C-alpha cells in the first residue's frame, strides 16, 4: 500500500531526486571547449555579416532588372503601335495617290503617323552626326 | 585616381565583412569564463528537458551563439544566465515542434538512462523514467527549481510564465513526479 506523503515530504523527495540527477548530468556533460565555441561563433557571425552585405545588393539588382524590363516592354509596345500607324498612313497615302491620281498636296502630312517617324529619323540623324563629329574630332 | 566600379564596391564590402571583428555581445575572455562556468549545467538541463543527448549537444552551441548575438544589456551574471536558459528552453520547444515529433516520451528518457556510464542504478533509472512522464515544461520547472536553485521569479522569466502561477505549477509538477517515482 502506498504511503500518504505530506507536501514537505514530496518536496524533499523530488528535490533529492532532481539534485542527484543534476549531479549525474554534470558528470556526463562533455561540452566542447570554450575556445572552439567562441571560434565557431566568430566564423558564423562573419558568414552572416557577409550575407547581410550582399543581400541589399541583390535586392537593388532585382529592382533594377524589373524596372528595365518594364521600361523595355513599354518602349516595345509604343514602337509597335507607332509602326502599325505609320504603315497604315503610308498605305493610305499610296492607295489614294494610285487610285484617284490625287495630288500630293491633298495628303495630310501633319498626321502624327507621318510626323512621329520623321521626327525620330531627324533626331537620329542629328544625334549620329554629333556622335560622328565627336568621334572623328578626337581622332 | 582609378574609377571604382559597382562590382569593386561590392567586393570591398565583402572583404571588410571577412576581416573586420564581428560585433558580438561579449569579448572573448568574458565569454569563455561565462561558458566554462555555465556550459556543464546547461548541457544537463538541455539533455534532461529534451530527453536526448544529441539534441543537447546541438542546442548547447546554438544557445550560446544566440546569447552572443543578443543586444540585451545584462545587469548581472545571473541575468545573463537566466536569459541563456530562456534561449535554451525556447530552442528545445522549437525542436519539439519541428524535427522530433515524439520528444517527451519515457522511451527517450530511458535511452538516456541506458547510456549512463556512471553506475546504471535502478534509482537513477526511476528518476529518469519519472522525468520522462512529465511534460517538458514541468521538467524544466523542477530542474530550474531543484538543480539550479532558481527563484520563482527566475523560473517565470526563463519559461515565459507569470511569477504568481509558478507556486501552483511547481506544486502540481512535484506531485506528478512523486507519483511517478512511487510507481
């Protein structure tokens, strides 16, 4: 039959058992030396510091790439739209000239589908001329 | 002066991180002294709370590393030691949640007993079996109270509980442990 223990008895029993177990555990413990643990901590902290330095650059790279891609898609979209409009304008102008013998004065040269490519070509010619001037002036 | 490119800046930053002394919460001498004074007891705590020596080995170094990386301003060695035990307790809890689904079974505590190289007495096995029947939090509480001699406030701090609840929780844990020892 089990004995009825008082709270004090129980506390003494448990305290003694845990203390004995703690004493055994201390004998069993073979932790690595403090020098090794310190060295490993240093190495790990350095590796983490290096990673932390590289992380913002990766984020910046990603953002720059996404922005460039967006810009490129925008330019391509605009260029395709402009090209279609320009082709349609030239096709219309040619058809009206060929079919009715309309004079060139009747064609709308103020249309943006004509003005835009012409302006782009003019700007390209100016920029290329300046670039050529700079390059050949150096030589 | 040579132009510095973006890649050069990146390389130099990485080199700095390699060579510079990394910021840890303690200097080497202070850490080594503290480690030598506390590591044996912490290993005992980890091995008995987790019921697994391998886990204790793994978590011991992780506990000290997290202590070194902490930004807490410690008022005393006791404060630092309690914080270390808090880290260790949380690590054991996390390990239980993730890697080891059957963590607090009597089987694992028996496994610890089976590898006891310092006299495999029946009494010692009984104590371990009894510990194995407790929940990890109850084991931790009893260990902190009777192996470390921690106060109720310190136990509450380590286990993240209210100080006022410790007396009752300890009472229940003692009863459970005593009942397991008597079986």
